[in-house]
C-alpha cells in the first residue's frame, strides 16, 4: 500500500506501522508520528492542522497511531499523554512534542526538515 504524498497515514495495524517505520529507516526523510486517542479533545483540535502540514510538506511522512488501537506501540514508545508527537529520522527519535502545540510542532518540523535537506 503506497502512501500518497501530502496526507496523514493512519496506522491501524502493527503491520502497517512496521511497514512505514521500515520505509522511514531506509530514507533520510523525517517521520512525524502523532500518538492520539479518539476520546482526546486536544488530539481532535490538532488533527486538521496536521493534515494541513502534511499537504504543505510532502517530503515528510506523517503517521497517526491511536493509542487504544495499538496499545503495544504506545507502550513501546513510552507514550504517556495525548497527543504526543515523535520525530524520527533513520529509525531514531530525534525530537518529541507533547500536547496540541501548533507553534512548537511547526517549529520542530521545520528544524528537522532543514537538516534533512542539508
């Protein structure tokens, strides 16, 4: 299943999650993972903003993981609050933003996209 550029990819299964992680490990592109929950108000608030960012930044892979759906992934990544955004490069966590903070999210992405192109 090829991901379309400019969209947030929902990972509903461990297989899909692993597939996208593996793909990210082999490229130098930034992956932004949104750990979210359907019952989380701030998560719903930030979701359209994330979609906008995905459209503007086709070189960045945006993944969304529902912590209730993929509990083991959330546990593996020590996610304690929603939303939590993890920034990955070559399979390593390079940054993290906790909370629905548009400014911080945008700045963190900009910082890592700049280094990816350098």
